[in-house]
C-alpha cells in the first residue's frame, strides 16, 4: 500500500512510500505505517489529497505560532 508521510512536511516536504499498515496495540483504530513506524495519523495519510490537507493545517498552525512570537517580540520594552 502506498502512504504519504507528512511528519516532516514543513522541512522536507511530503513523500510517498510503499508500506504495510500494522495496528497499534495500545490505541485501537490507529495504525503504524510500517516499516517507517509513523504511528499517528498526523504523520502519514493514505491519500495524496489527505496528506496535502494535513500539511496545509501544519503550515497554518506554524504561521499562527510565528505571528504570536512576532507580537511578543514587538511588545517587549527595553
């Protein structure tokens, strides 16, 4: 099965790998994308479209975080 890895989407991009899905024993309904062991659904997606959507959400969260950092720095008084 092909899966798209999104764990490093903001630094290395989305990449496609051939993988098997292995159930996570302590989390019913979750799977590892073996052999890469990307366990959480935010780390991989079963389709390219889902991977792109995840990466866009990651980018939006990062941009919001950076905006908050900029606001804090601008508010500093020396």
